[in-house]
C-alpha cells in the first residue's frame, strides 16, 4: 500500500464538514494524516479546536493547522510542506469523496507510473439528490468540475523539486495549471485516476463572470509566464481536458462578442454627442442586440420571474465592458507581478545543512516565565548556548524570530520586546538577525507566527532564500510559520507543546542540541519519527 496524506484547505466550516464526513465514510486504506488548513480570515483558533467536529473515524489522524491568511494557494503550499507521506492528496473543502474513494485512490497510487507526478480524480457535478440545487447551479458546478482542481494526488518529491505552488497566482486553478506545466518540463507526467468526488454546488447568478476577475488575472499571468501557447501546454501537462472549462472557440466567440458590444455602445455615445443621430441609432441598435443576446444567455433555465429578467438585463449591459477592462488590466498587471520572485526549487529533502537557523525565543532559547518586568530573571534553556555556539562555529547564520509575548498576555510594547531581545543576546551571544512581532493576536498581521512573514523577512535580511533556512521552535506556530515560508522546521517540544504538534510535525527532536545535530549532520527521516 502506498502511504498518503490528505490535505483539505478550508475557509469555511460547513464545506469542510461535508468533505470530512464523506472521507470518514469511504472504504479503503486510511490516510496517514488528514491535514486541514484552517484558512478562515481573522484570528487563529487554538490548535485542536476542530477535533470535536471531526467524525470519530478520523479523529486520531486529524491535524488542523492554522493557515497564514494568504489565500488558497499559500494554504496548499503549506499543506504539502506539512505532509510526510510520499503522496499528498488535495481535496477542496466541499468536495465529497465517493464511498469507494479510498480503495480507488489506493489503486490509483499503486498503479501510478514511476514518472507520474500527479494523479487527478474525476469530479462529478452534484445532482438534485446531493443538494438543493437548480439546473443552472448544476451547470456551473459541471463547469467547475471540468477545472479538475478538487481532487489531485501529488508525488511529494515532484512538488518539492518544482519548489511548490507559485503563490503569485490568486486562484488554485491558476497555480495548479502553472505547477503542472513546470512539473511536465521537469519530466513528471500527469495522469487521470479512477476515483471520484462530487463537487460542491455553486451558487450561480448573472454576475458570475465578474466574480471571475481573479481567474482572468491568473490567465494573464499564465500567458506571461508560459507564452501564448499556455493553454495547450497546460492541457498536455494535465493529460486531460485541462483547466479550461470553456473551450478555446467558445471563449474566442465570447470575447469577440463582448468587444463588439462594448465598441457599439461606445460608438453610439460618441456619435450621439457629435450630432450624428443616424449612426448613433444604428450603433445603439447593435449594442442593444448584443446586450439582449448576452442577457438571454444569463437567464436561469426553468422558472423565470421579473427579478431574474431585470438582473440578467443589468448584468448583460454591464458585464461586457467591465469584463473587457478586467482582461486589459489583468494583462498589464501580470507583467508587473511576474517580475517578483517565483517558486525556487527546494533543496533535496534533508540533504545539506541549512545556511541559517532561526530560533523561536520563549520556550526554545529562554525559559518561558513571567519575566515581564524583571529581565534579570531571564534564563537560557538548557543546551541553548552550546547549540548556538556550534552553529556559529560551523558558519551557519543564527537568528531569533519571536512574537512579543505569550498569546494570553497583553502584547509587549515595542521597547519592552527590544529590551528582552537584547537581554537574550547578552546571555546567548549576538544573533545575525532578530525579528520580533509586537502586534496582538487579533490584529491579523503577517509577521506573527503562524504567519510566515518574519521568517521570510529574516531570511531576506540574511540574503538567503527561506528554503535554505530552518526554523526551530517549541510550538505548532513555529513549525507552521517555518513550513509556510518554505523553510525546514524542527519541533523541540517541552511541557507546553500541544499533542497535535507532536503528532504531525515532520521533524521532532527532544533537545535543542539534538535539533542542531540533525540540521548539521543528520538527514530527514533518520532522527524524525
Ligand atoms: Mg515558543
Ligand atoms: Zn506582527
């Protein structure tokens, strides 16, 4: 049997529950871990808060990691980095695995060719029996189903080699298409397996095409990165219909129709204002015809009432010019975005020591205690000084990445945090970089762990890529922040470390010196569980 982890990025609880229930009911070999990336906006729940909601069959395999609030693509990136099995299966929250899903997945994975980097499942549209959906809704769901992002198994080593998802993409569909092309170029092929999930019902409305602004921007980005032939390259890489639910021809017809309608409308206004009434009338008629045709296509099948007609007409008039503007702006934006850093191929799994090690402060370098007002009472953790000394002697940069104070306390003021950091340096020697978040838990900043902001910032200050760094800490948050930044992460547990962290952290060492040993000489998997 081929071991696998299931990763479900979720931004809403009800959809997550649908997937977990169906997964728990499926027959076949169980996943090693079910990793939920809780990506709801706002403050992060404490680890384990979802345990009570999970079906009993999954409870001892379930790991809930706080997402970093950077959207669905970053959540997926964290998901594969947090997994440990050779295959990582991504399920979209709301997708329901079929009753034989686990058994079919086992067949898919054991039958996967050596060069298979991804095995996609089939995505079926919901039927009337699955959810209270109208025909139009089912139609949209079928379109989403063709996009094929809802059930994908990735070979972990292939994703790692590619450097993971490109987080410049805003949609999962865009990031998956890009990853497929990059994996294909590296010699990994895509396959379609035998398992199926039922896709969630999507609320459809006449404004749908404007909600697709992010998709339009991602398509422009794909075109900028992979050239004008990107659609063909994506389809070839995915060995399936690919991500483009809309056929190339239908798409062309739609864009031309939208452009023509918009041009006619603008022409009518221009002709009217310059006093050419006849021309204005003709252009206006062309605009009205185009708008009516488009509005007709937006009307729901079945029962149509006055509200539906009004919504379709309004959308029919507004969508073409706005959609056209989105296309133009998206193309211009993609040229700017593509100048930023893309994903860097990760170092091989555990081989070679990191160029920088970033330590958590409280509970890792110094004893967590109530030293708010008495810096003299700050005590180093046992072995911390020796561990740092060995790294410095080996020419590895050392950093301290911490949050202002324990989550329960009022956030330390900036000056207080600086005094404490300085005290730690007096005790343990100078750090090459110190990054301390002084925001509160509820402020939703990007630097407080588990967000990866400070890890990425510290790496950049040292002039190294985050993937060449390791984070060492005593809590879930440290490991999540490290993995989310693309770094290696080692958990050094103490009495306050959650059981969840112990269960899922990819690398665990009982002491800080052991962690440094592992990073300097060991290989992943040797000392890890
Ligand atoms: Mg800590
Ligand atoms: Zn912060």
